[in-house]
C-alpha cells in the first residue's frame, strides 16, 4: 500500500507563540502510525529550527517553503538546502506558484532547486499547476507537461524520493478548490507523462493536490484514485481544520 501525505504550507504566517500552539495541538492528535500517513509542516525559514525542536521525537516532519538551487556560495539572501537539512528539515516545497508569480521563478530554476534539494538529502515537493487563463484557453496539459518535463529533466527518477503537487493557481487561496474530477484527470495526466520516463517510478510517485482544501471538501478529493494526499495552505493554520483534513485522509480508501 502506498503511503499518503499531508503537508501544511504555512506561507509567511506565524510567530514563535502561535507556531508553538498550532504544532502542539496537531502533535496531540496525529499522526497515528496505523494510518500510514506522513504529516509535515512547512514554516517560514526563521522558524524551521523551532518547529524541528517542537516535533522532535514525533512523526511530524518539517520542511522549507523554498531553497536555493545552490548548496553553498556567494548567494546573498539565499538558504541552502543543506542548511535546511541541518536545522532538521526533511522536505522542501519547490516551484510554488506564489514564487513563480511574485518572485519570477521559472521552470528551469524549479528543476535546479529540486535537484539541489535531493543532493542535500531533502524530499522536494515539486509544484505544478496552470493559471485560470491557461485553463480557459485549453492549454492546461501543455503547461503541466512543460513544468513537469523541466523539473524531471534534472531528476534521476529511479533513485530519488519526490512528491509531486498539482496546484492549479486559480484554486490557491481562493476558497474554491478544483472539482474532484478535474483533480483526478490532471493527476492521471501527470502520472502518465512520468510513466513515459519510468513506469515503475510513476506508479509509486505520490501526487498530492493543493488549492483550497478544507475539511468540508477533503473527503471527495481524497477519494480520487490518483490523489495521494494534500498540500494545505490556509486550512493548515487552523489546528482543528488541519486535524479534520487528516481524519478525512485517514478515512479515505488506501491507494494500492
Ligand atoms: P490554500 O494554499 O490551501 O490556501 O489554497 C495551498 C498552497 O498554496 O499550497
């Protein structure tokens, strides 16, 4: 059976006090080993160490929301994936659409960051997704294929542990998630595209969905056969909501 994933992207929110309260509540409720669900939270960089300490000895992993595409060097303001690893991080979100939108990140940079994360011993959570305009003009598959090929061009699929996140930009932070049918269709498309490179890798690759997942829509999304979990933004900042989403994932049919 495939492991399922629940990853909280805290974005640029939180402070020492609220982070502690949030993670302590989550920690008290999950994850349960028998559910075979991996849970991770991704705070802003300055709080990585705090979260690593607060989750020590628990099953909750910690990740960064971004990393440099270099491991070391004269890159002012950047954070090496090696530093994330040393501070207790195990994951790095790569190519989130907010970085594409506000920081000008492109497909090539996403691929290099994913590779640097892997080289540093992190699991990259590689984000792909189309804008509303791209979807409306019928270019969703063209865009997803381009993003995917750029990222996977850098990766030695057979050996690396990777999580892929389908995050349509129009569903992020809008309160309106993609429908379960759209999500299933795009996850299937992504998996098939990766299968062209490596069929066995594609079959075991976790593909999670992100974009306005909340307790009220989680069950229908997690019921889809190609959905292996969720990348949760705003709802991850509310402990009870995040726990409720976890419970929906635990109650969903395990993936073969
Ligand atoms: P959202 O964000 O759940 O607030 O839509 C998801 C994400 O940006 O990863």
